C-alpha cells in the first residue's frame, strides 16, 4: 500500500510495520542461519543441546533459578498449573481483560476461572477486588487455589499487592508473562515475581522465535522437576518410566537455537523499545489517554496501547490505515463476554473497566526498529485523527 508523506518530510520509502520482524532478521540473519545449520548438522531435533543451553541463558537473563523451555506460552501456563495439581473444583482468579490462553488452560484442567476487573490505568488485574473473588468462588463451592496475574502489554501486574494478598489467603501466584519477559520492577525481573512464571516466544512477542515456543520459570527446585517431567509425557527415571500424566510440551531444538541468537540482542532491543515508548508518551500524553507506569517499573513494551473515545475508534483506525499506519485492537471482547466463557463466575455483574477498555483501546506500532521519523509521523497522524473528533475519554 502506498503511504502519502506529510508536507516537508522525507518521502516514505516503506510502510510502517506493526512489529518489524524483517528488520531484526536482517540484522542477525547470518547468525541465525549458522545456528540452524548446527542443528541440521547434529540432527538432534528434539531436546538437542541448544534446549538446555537456552534454559541456562534464560535463567541468567532474568535471575530465576530454573527455566523450562516449552512448546508455547499456552503449554507453559498449562504445565505450570498441572505441576501444582490444579483440577476440578479449583478456582483460579484471573483478569477478564486478557488473551484467551489465560482462561483456556484453567478450563482445560477442569478448574474454573473467576474473572476480575482490571485497573483502568495499568490494564492489569485490580488487586483491590481479590477478596471479592474469593467470596465469589466460595459461594459456588469452589476452592480458591491461585491467582494468574497477567502482565498486559509488557507492564508487570501489581505483584506487591497480589503476593501479599495471596500470602494471607494461602494462594500461589502464576505470572502470565507472555507479554512481559524482559520487564522489571522494584521486586525484581519478570521470571522471579510469582511462584511460577509462564512466558511465550510466539514470533510477535517481545522475545520471539520463528514458530511457537515458551518457557516456565521458578525458584522452586521440586516444582521445576515436576514441570520438566510433565513436559516429557510425565517421564520419570527414563523415557518409558511414566510417573504422572504429562503432555508433549517440548520446544523444538531449532527454535531454541534461534532464541539463543535473539537473546543476544534482546537487552538492547528492550532499551530501544523504552525510548520509543517515552517518545509516544511525550507526544501523545495530551492527545489520547496513555497508560501509567508505576515508579520503579520498566515495562517490556510488547505493545503500546492507548485509549480513545469509543465512538471515534473505528474512524481513527481507518484514517491511520489510510496513511500507512497499522493498528490493532487488543482486545475487542473481555473474556467473560466470550461465548466459551460466559458461564464462569465474575466479581460482580459488570466488569466495567474491562468492558470499557475493549471499546476504547488501540495499539500503535511498537518495535525496536521503529525509526524516529516514523514515530513522529505516527504521533502526528494520531493527533490529527483525534482532533477531527471528540476529546480523549475522561478519567
Ligand atoms: C500470547 C499469550 C499467551 C499464549 O502464548 P502462545 O505462545 O501463543 O501460546 C498467553 N497469555 C498471554 C497474555 C499472551 O499474550
């Protein structure tokens, strides 16, 4: 598609990418080809030497004692809950404004999600509503077991409040960090903020491979052993010693080899994403409603999501699209309104913030290869698109 250039700026040579995987690949293509070549040479496509090598590097990166690489972020969530024995009769508390995998893995294990509303400024689970989630679970005769805190758009959830509540109620915390690997808070890096952390290496996530992949992190050695066993069909001492029900949840050796190369440049990419996010916040803070980042927290900025008035959102998306700026809606429907999840408990009848966010959010291009000129162009286009319409939504 041809993009028109605003007067007085350089002609636009190529359309802006929402996530630019090509620019990143160009930078490390040679290294990736050699890494894949080594796997082709040794031929250990399943659980080859790159898998433990990646795991050691992931542990080093985030400071977690144990990393277990998995076939996807969804498998990481599933295996983490299987390792903790989640099953029928259990209630798992999670936010309603999230990606489907968070809720799906709970239901697959026969447990029930209890959907909680989110904070309108951080988009993450509202910790103040956790006590009411326990009440909702108990009312249905469910045993509250755990909280899944989702770090939406790369911003870690409020683990301070969540962990202290979980401690009082004897719940454990699973961090769904599919979007936040690489982020950090005052309490430490993502990977160390819950009893267990699950992340995703889906290509468009902050650290992505060239297919599906994910990982589990924990400091608990026995939990790590159980998760490793579940990943390999519940394997015990050897391949055909099956000590528990497991799954095929391994990462491919080729994906591990690719991730080792991507991890080398990941810290630098995170810094560049932070620069992009700061430029957006400076340029758009008075134009749309930007999310707020708590002091001491550095998000991973897997996406940059703002709020605009609901009646203008589609029009704005169309205008931005016409000038070559792609946008996405993460997410158009809260989980408790999805056909598959409508009958699970929620805290209260309405989850007002989650419902409103679904009508107001819009995600802008975000990646480490977004040129300063493109950012300026995006900020200008968003500004002019909002000026044609109403005000940003009220607080
Ligand atoms: C992407 C994502 C997942 C699932 O990860 P996959 O690797 O795609 O299976 C889970 N939770 C959240 C919040 C995600 O964004």
